[in-house]
């Protein structure tokens, strides 16, 4: 997949927003599977459960009214070659998916995962297992940044687009931009984890 080469900020512990703008855009270039029917969940989970390491993220429809909240709409899981986007308002969180999220043998790495997990537990209760918080790991490795975009800039040398962040994730049909954005966020978490593991 996207080869990550040496870049000007590779040895840094922090980065300024204007410096991120000098980097090339990076996005996931593997296979993306949309899981939109309850009947498709089992097949997807069977493919995923063999993986020892996954990038993890969620997307929720943004609220522009005070007091209005929405349930999490998408759960993203990614390897270096494939990403799965579960449209939870269509599929719910069935037992197979709950088991995967509880499985301690599969590492699922992400940024700010506490809020993601709380949102998922509102869909169906489960006991999370195997999750790694990249913000905490990056701190252990001496980095002074925690957010996904800054971590991607320093560790991967890429700029991640925010253009689809505040779009409607409950739309009947997701746009190609939304699909790529969601897959990229999960994939980037995976690659950031790998890069952090390489750091002393």
C-alpha cells in the first residue's frame, strides 16, 4: 500500500498546522467494503477476525442544534490492504461484531477511542478488548501531539483531508469522498501504530 518514505518532519516531536499544509495528501488505496445489510456482517467479521492488527475509527452524523445528538453511524476497521465500513444504523451491532470488539487477541488501534467506544456501547452493550489508544502510545514515545492529523503528518509524512468530516454519515448513499475519508482514518491509525512501534 501507500509507501511511507522519509520526510522533513520524521524526527520531530511536534508540528505546526501551517507545516502540515506543506505535505502531500495521503489516502487509503486498498479495497473498501461497505457492510450495509445485517446478512453481510458475518461474512465481513469472518474476514476481519483472522487479522491480528486493525486500524479503528467511527463516524457520527454531526449535530448543528444544541442538545441534539445522533447515534454512531459508521464503524471502520482496516488492515493495510482492506477497509470495512459497517453502516450501523442499517446493521446494528450484532453478536459477531460485539465479539470482535471484545476480542483481546485482535489489536484495534485508534485515536480518542474512549468516546468512540462509549458511542458504540449505546448501540449495544459490550466489554471492549484489545484496544490501543494511539494518543497515549505517542506520548510514551516522546511525541507532543495526540490528534490523528498531526500524528499522520509526523509519522507518515502525509496530510489527511478533513473535507468529509462534518457531512451526513446517515445519508442513504455515501459519497465516494465520504467512503475514502472513513477508510483513510482507520488505515492511518494502523500505519501510525506501526510507526510508533518502530520508535525507541
